[in-house]
């Protein structure tokens, strides 16, 4: 299957890869332009002309608007041309997707009323002829404050006890105590078979939750039997959401106020993880042959992956919320050169190649015919960066895994190696570093110095090379590719560049839009299925940032450090709760909202959606709508200007 | 051949595979050997990890290319890929867990059936620190197994007898304390027959694709030439 791409790759490579790395790179992906007729998405060159033809389906597919997207802008589940991912795959994604899609539809249905529809940033840039209703709303808002949809935000304090959310339930306590602790958790994820066999629970060992699972199974089965599947219900302050996937029941219990759609997409991700371990045919076989099978054995070892996924949702995952991924901000010319080095060293056995730094995508190469799906990348990133196994192992890893959105019926083989340790470069290798790489001549301003957040919860400078092949015997080929690639990246200085960019962290709002009163934002480029955000380090509502995270804490103050960590956890969750609420409102069925302002006791927020972008901002409670709108506009302007640094547009195609 | 043109000490690569039930401490042994480190709560290996480490012998240097495989059942079918051309294998069990020795015996049998005839196999009972012999002399006091919090469930005698019968090297180790870990690898290095080394790859791990006998990758034939059946002990 993926091999087929090779035939085509030759003539492509010559076009995509016109010049060797160090020389000033050619304009981005020039050859792609001719292809734009193939697909609805136009080539994003220096100044992409956005289009409303971004179908909702594309939104769930990581594809690059380089024309190649036309080859898979089918249903998300069967997006890749793998015959194996036949009809059976579709139910995998659809229940979720459909919700999202129709939501997106409702937003985008306004598009026809727009003149040549403008994207967020270009509107902000002041092209009068291309103002959207959103912009008009926003502008009028700045003056009158009326046309905005407003909502009240949930009261703070709902997160009491959240800092203990991830603590283990002690084995030695009495059953009553353990049950009380279990009940106090704000988020549960449970997986059971339709026969009622427990498979997974995030909290509590299965003996503790067995009874509950039984109850859940009875309830779900009752509705199933009545041909009226139960999707969710509310009990007290807990929302139960159920997703049924063939022989498996997925249940989430949330007291965090997420919407059903949001929760269901989290359950979907857990299901994807199970498929990734087993593949769909295997899962089917197991249950066809023995419906009462205990799935825990075949899933052995997957539990920790499920838990790290679950915890990232509970902590709040922008990537899951926005179904997009985050890239490392790099100069366009640097990224281009990187791609070229990557392509030049490509092994014949390669399907996908990724360079990832601290959970952010740095570079991708892929066959023209195959794109990468955010949900698959999420599984990979979770395995490599959230759960400890691979990283701590040292050395190189060779991992069989199924990427269900790519092909849920078979395994691929993933070579992973992390660059270890400190290089020779100093810690803040900014700008003035030695420059074996030709300085970026991509015409955009320097823009450096706008980030200062070096210590978020991820290890920002963990850099990994990930090489994926369908051939299980290709380890040594890929290792050889990696070794060549690594030495060239080191020699040309690109590794140092990546490291510096990773350390640089996410930008502070103040650096992007000095004086703006916004304290945090998420910006999603819908066309690129990617997002960017400002530094998480500081709490959104009360204080404005610019303080460094406490990385100079004296060693003795471990208690303080723990408190700070708990504080940060809470801050992040509060922020993400705000975003979830905004997002849910904007994406609610039949919501035709383009702009939403929300005020709460401890924060104000603003959401703004156009056909090509979504922007969510948070500010302190007393920040006026006008000030927020203005801040949002400036962030959007920045994102627009930096688009080709913030997002991977095209990637390396072979 | 591969060794020609080398500096003072001849150096050769030895491909070594670790096999054994999940959680017996394979990765921990490797971590101890390669980094002299130990992690209390090591996560299970997914797939397999590849590491290298040199071992200096008086007359030559052995560069181990180590495949640390996952013990979980679901990865078992991939194992042949790793042991097919291995010159050495560490079959590990947890001496506080009898079932893990049974699993180890299965691996030994499989290796004897399927792996290179000359493969040097070492049976390793790990987690010695949990027994009364601790990281002491490793001597077996089987009688003490029942009392005083000794977690040993597999006697030295039993495992050793089995190892002798099968012609395996045998060690009891603790990845946690480091006891006997280097010894295992050194013993293996010493036991690799010279003939087998002759055919070993050159010292660089990234094999040259131009090489004609491409045994690491293509694995068409089950064997590289070299050692006849040779008992390591
Ligand atoms: N007390 C003690 N614990 C050990 C020793 N070696 C490993 N462990 C622990 O046993 C657990 C499993 O160790 P691993 O090294 O991951 O075992 P493994 O054989 O690699 O397991 P898989 O990768 O799943 O096959 C970890 O919690 C280790 O800390 C030892 O010598 N003594
Ligand atoms: Mg292991």
C-alpha cells in the first residue's frame, strides 16, 4: 500500500527538493501550486487566499494545503487510501466526527454571506472589502458592546480538591475510605465489554469499581436492548457520557463541565489507543470468538498509555479540544531546509518521518498520498512524551503500533530515538548563536525575543526523531537514516536551532501584542489543523504575566515546589475549563456564533471563529469587551503574520 | 574481514538479545549495564529497545548490540526477529516468581530450536536483592526461603541444575544493587567463540548497506557462517 507512493515519488522529489539544505531555500513548495486545482485548498504561499471550501471533514485530517489533500479529503476514517480501512472503520470516528462536523457546519454556513471570505487575520489586517460579519461584529462591539453573545462563566471554586485528582487511591485504606476517595475524583474513565467485563478504570483497581461497572453495563445494555442507545445522563453534578464501540462500552464521568461532544471525543481517543494496541480485526476476532474474553490480557501494558491520555484530558488538552496539533515555531526558511535534509536522507522503507521537540511537531515528511491524522499523532505523542516508557528506556526503540486513522487493520513499525543530553550550545541559543544555517531570508521580520517561557510542564527540549515504516524488518534501514540525519542536523546547526526554539517555549502575550490585556490565547488554523497558544505558565485571570516560572526555587523548598506544581495544575485546568466552555458554546448544534464574549467572576473570555481560524482568548475579570476585542485582533494579526512559522504548511512530500 | 585494519585491540560486535517474562527486570539489567543506573518503577518496554555498550576484555573489545525485548505476551511473536541472528541471549527470570522460570525455560527451548546454533545463552535469575542472600555472595540457602521475609521462590540449586543440563551460563543478579550484572555480560563476551566473532560486523552500528552479507537486516538465512555448535560453558 504505502509502497505505491514510491513510484510517484521520484518525479516529485526533484521538484520538492530543488536545492540542498544550506543555500537560501527556494520559495515554499512552489511545485505544489499547480496542484491546487486538485483540491479545494489553495496553496499557502506568502499570502494564502483563504477559502471557505475547507470542508468540515478536512478539519479532522492533518493535511497540508499543498494540493495533495485532494487525495484524501474523503471521510476522515477512510481518508488514507488503505483498502483495509473499509466500512468498518467509519463507525470508529463518525459518532464524534459527525457532531463536530455538523457543529462546524453551522458556523461555516454563514460563509456564503461573506464576500470573498476572509480569514481572521487578513480581516484584521484591515482589508476593507473583505470584512466578515465577525469582524463587523467585533468592531461594533468595540463601540457599542451590544451584538455580542454573552454567557456567564461558571463560578470558580468548582475545582476544589483538583490537586489530588491524580493521587492514587491507597491500597491499605478501608473500603469505605477508598470508595470515598474514588467518588471524590472529578473525572472517571471506564472501559468495559458489552458482556460487562471490566477492562479499564482510571481510578481504583477493578475490584473496587467492579460493582459500578456492573451497574453501568446493566443500564447501557437496557437502552441498547430497547434500540435506544443511551448517550449520557446527569447525576448530581456529574455528567455521564457513554460511547459504544462494537463490543466495548466507554464511559466517562465528568464534574469538570465539559460538553458531551468534548467528552465523547476523549472517549474516542481512548478507543483509538485500544485499536492502536490491538487493531480492529483482532478486537473483532476476540469478541466474535469469545464474547466473554477478558481484554485486559491482550491489552497488557496499554493501561499506562490510556491513563496518560486520560490525564491529559483531565488536566486539559488544547490539542484534543481543538483536534489539532501544535508545531514548534521556526523560521520558514529553517523549516524548509530541515525538510530538505530530512527528505534527502529518506530511506526507501520510510512511510512517515517526524521530528518532534517537546511534544511539538518540528518537521514532517510523508508520501504524497498519505497524510497524517491528528488522532494518530496524538497517540504517538502520548506514548513518547506523556508516558514514561520509551523515553526512560534510553537507546533506540522499535515499536509495532497500529495508527487507526491511517489504517486500523494492521501494524506499522516505529523507530524512535531521542537526542540525549546537552549539546555544546549554551542554554539560550537565540539569534546570536553561530549560524551555519543561512539566515532566514523569507522576508518576515525577525520577531525574536517574544517568548520567555522556558519551563512549562513538558520537557521542552526533548527532541525525537520518529521514523515509521510498514516493514517490520526495516529497523536497521531506519536507524541508518536516523544516524545520517542526526549527524547532518548537528553539523548544519539545525539541531541547535530546534533546541533553541524548543527552549524558547511558547510566546508570551505581551511579546506578541505589547500592552494587550489578554492573558492567554489559543489560535487554531482550521486549514492546517494546527494550533498555537501562548505560554501556559501564568494564571490567566488575576495577575498579568511576565513573571518567570519559579525555576530558581531553592532546593530545600520542595514543599513550595509541590504547592507551585499544584497551583499550576489548577491554573491550567481553570484556563482549559474556560476554553472548553467557550468552545462548547461556539460549537453547539445550531449555534451560528462567530463571536462570543463571556464574563465570569474571575475571568473574561472571547471566542472568535471564522471559516479558517478559531481564536479563544482569556483575560482578567475586569477587562472590558472592547479591550479584549482589540487584544484578540492583535493576536490574530500576529498569527496571520507568523503563519508560516507557527504552522507546518506543506511539510516535505515525497 | 571486519576486523582487519583495526587498531591495537581487535574489536567486534556481538548481537545480544534479552528475553523473559514481563517485569523480570530485563530493561533494568540493561540500564544497569549501560548506564549504571536503576529506576524503581520502570515502565514496561513496548516493542523493543536497542542499545549498545562496549565490554573490554584483555585481548579484545566487544561491542554489544543489545536488543531489550518486551516481555508482554502480545509482543512474543516479534521475538524471532530479534534472536534470529543473535550471537548471545540473556534469558531472565525473577527469582521471586516461579512462573517466570517456566517462561524462561520456554525461551531457552525456543532459542535452541530456532536461533543460531552457536548462540551463547545465559540464564539469569534477577532481583537477588529481595532474597536473604541479598547482594551478598549469591550462595544458595534454599532452606531459608520460607522464613524471615525472604522472597526467593526459585532456589539457586534448581535453576543452576537446569542451566547445567542445558549448557547455559548461569547467574543470579540484582539490577537494583548492580550485583553480578557486569559479570553476566563479561562472561558472555568471553564465551563468544572466536569463529563467531570473525563474522561479526564492523564496529559501527550503522551497517553499511553496500555490504554483501547483509544478515542483520534481511535475515533471509537463519545463520551467519561461523561457529559450529559450541557449548559456552
Ligand atoms: N528489587 C528489585 N527490583 C527490580 C530489579 N530489577 C528490576 N526491578 C523492578 O522490576 C520492575 C520491572 O523491571 P523492568 O526492568 O521494567 O522489567 P522488564 O523485564 O524489562 O519488563 P518488560 O519490559 O515489561 O518485559 C521495575 O519496577 C523494576 O524497578 C532488581 O534487581 N531488584
Ligand atoms: Mg523492559
